[in-house]
C-alpha cells in the first residue's frame, strides 16, 4: 500500500502545476463572468456558460492527461526507473489511473465551489425548482460516482492504446488511435456476447436510486445492466493486459 | 521481440475480426447494442376545472363495430354478455364556456357506431378532454383511438383495434384478435389469447400470452431497440435489427410485432 501511495504521490506531484493552472483559469473565468453580470455587461445566462465550460472541458482534459502521464515517462526516460522498481505493472497503471481520477475530482470540486461562490443567487434560484438541497447533494454524489467509472474506463483505453503504440517502431500515433478504436469495439462486442449470461440480474431502478419521483411523479427509469457487465469485465481485462505489456516492455527492448 | 510480434498479431487478428463484423454482420462502428436504460413518465390526465357527463345506451341490433376517439382522458372498455352497447362519457374543460360547446357525438353508419368529442373550437388540447367507459357485447369489433391519455381494456372478447399516441395502454384479458398501433406509449398487454399484431415506435411494450390451442407463430422485429422474450425463439441481430421468428405448437395464431426505438417484452406462460 505504501508503495502504491508513493507512486500516486509521484504522479500527483507531476501534475500539480497543470492542475493549479486549470483551477486558476476556471475560477478566473467565473470571476470575470460574475463581474460582467454584476455590472450589467453580460446577461445572467452567461453564468451557465461559465459553469458548463469547465464541465465540458474536464473529460477532454482527462483524455489528454491519461495520454500525457505515460508520454512523460517515456520522454523523460523515467519509464526505465519505473520498471526497475520492484512493483508490478498493475500497481503502476492503477496509480496513474487513481491520480487522474483524483485530479478530476479536484477540478470538479473547484468548479462546484466556484459556482457556489460566484453564482450563488442563481444557484438559489435553481434550487427553487429542485426538490431540495439534500436531493441535489445526493444525486450530485451519485452522478459523480458514475462519472468516475466512465472516466476510469476511458483512462484504461488510453493507457492500453499508448502502451501498445510503444510496441511498434513507427507510426505510433496511428497505432495508438487504432488500438483505441479496436479496444472500444472489443469490449462492446464482449458486452453483447456475454449478455445472456447475466440476463438473470434484475434491472436497477434508477428512478428510486435518484429519487426521481421527488422531481416529477411517475418518472420510471430502469437500467438493465446485463449488457454492461461483459463490457465492464472486458475493460478490467484491458487494464490487466496493459499492465502486463507495460511490465514486460523493457525485456522487449532489452 | 516475441511479445512485439504477438501484440502485432493480436492487433491484426482483432482488425480482421472487426472488419468481418462490420462487413458481414453489418455492425456500424459506434454500436448496435440494445439500449439498457428505459425511461418513462406516467401520462396522467389533467384535472379539469369543470366536467359534464353523457350516457348512451344503444341496442346492438345490426351493429358489429364500435369506434371511440378520446384525448387527455381514460377509455375503459369491457365485454359483456348483454346485447346492449353502453357508453358513458365524461367531458372535462378548463372553464364552463369551453365545456358548454363540447359534446360527445354518437354516429351510426351502417353496422358501425362511433363516439367522439365535438365542438372543440381550436383551443389548446390541454383545455379539454374526454374519458369513456364502454361496455359492448362480446364478439364485437372495437376500435379505439387515444391521444395523451390511457386505454384500459378488461376481459374483452372480440376484435380489438387500438391506436395510441403518447398514452398508456393496459389490456387485461383478451380472447380474440388484437391489432395495436402505438407511438410514444406504454403498452401492457396481459392474459392475451389469440392472434396479435403490434406496431410500435418509441414505446415500451409488454405482451403476455396465454397458452392456446394451435399455438402461436411469432414474427418479431425490433429496430434500434430491445427485445426480450421467453418463448424460446432464436434471436438474430442484423445491423440494428433484432429478429425472432418461429412457432410454438402448431403455430396457428400469428403474433406479429414491429417495433422501432422501443422495448418489447414477449412472455409466454
């Protein structure tokens, strides 16, 4: 566990400057927009854009960061140091994945806090049409947890694509893109193929989980997770595969 | 060097498989998996400020077909052993002025009797609506058209034709033939014994069939949606279509379902 935390800390330290810069930009934009709204220069709807922009940007940043953390190891030749450490590949990959998820969480928190600081009157107005603060917090946390899983899957795909691209001498960018496409197709097919195996699993009442009835009576949303389980298993298998390839790469080039 | 070759070989193999999948199974690269989240909202009839009732009682005589057109209300239909057609209509409106203009008109044409709301003067649909409670002799043909409301059919014997838009359809007990067209609706058909044709789009449909002499001949096709069935049919997926065909028993009674962007569940008891 200690070694994992050390790896995690190393990755977090490496990205603290970009994180700080992005947090500052996010808050700066919000401050600017709130000032413009306060002085009557911009309409209040600009607040929506100021909050939406970082939220839209976040997944793109995660995609880039997943690629960048590995690329930096190769560019600065620290990958060899990593591989001579007595740590399995999965631990290194998991540490990188966790670091990106933590960075995502920090940026999300910065966005939410910024929204509460700079656009509080508008948040209060929005709360009038929502069932209550408890409902918003509960559903916000649930959505955050779901988004973590989605982002983790994306990171796993990008990690695999990058590591596989390092297996070839030339056209690494194209190979990375192709691997990304192939892995997406593969886990999708796996989900469909394995669906009958998991057909016995009951559907998840999303409306109860999110208490949608408090928002509008009669809302029913059921999630049939049978086709998803194969996809999730496939994604986990890709993480293991990436770790294996990563762990044995030095031998390949040795 | 060996693992590099293996990696390249696996990439090549997967590429061939993906191309074969796209080329021969017609998969597009995005996905053709069935949607796994179904979302519905109950369509509750609005509470009107004012209401009035009309009742029609008609001896069956030579009448063999009944047509009812509703909106923003509930249509309840049941079969009886009597030789009388009974229709009770509740008209609702936002104010008395609108209500005074409205009435349910009964039209007899040949062997067909029709009930529908008249007098709407172009006001918004939400300003008026009508609910029906209908009892007809067993064996008659009933055609019901409903928009933004619900249809409830209980213990029906005869020929049933439903056309529903943005509505909930609930059938409990049917001996006869059913032809159902639904758009943006929830269709729940239980205890059905007889041939059925269902065409739906953007709907969630459940068909629960009772065992019947002669068995069923299934012909199910779902485009861009989900098909669940326990009739033991072989399911084929071609591009974005899910197909299931085949008989149970002698396959006498056809069950034809065509669905687009919906979820269809077929249960055979």
